[in-house]
């Protein structure tokens, strides 16, 4: 059993569309979707931003 890890660069305004298109093109089974959450500080206070997603795929 082999696994592949894919990196998908996303922004908050196009994350859902890009993830949906990417997942529909995969041939194997999706094991996990892991977001890279980066803390950011703005005038209103602390918040978080997602830069990219790691998708783990199980390949037959």
C-alpha cells in the first residue's frame, strides 16, 4: 500500500472550488486533508490564515 502527499496552494476566496476540482481528479482514496494554518496579526487582533492544503492519497 503506497501513499502520495499532494500540496494544493489556496486562498480563502477560491479554496472550496480548487479543493473540489482537485479531489474529483484523484484516482486513489483520500485519507486526509490537512490545512497549513498560519497565525497572523492585524489591527483588530490575532487571526489565522490557510496558505495551502496537504492531501494524503492512498494509491493501489
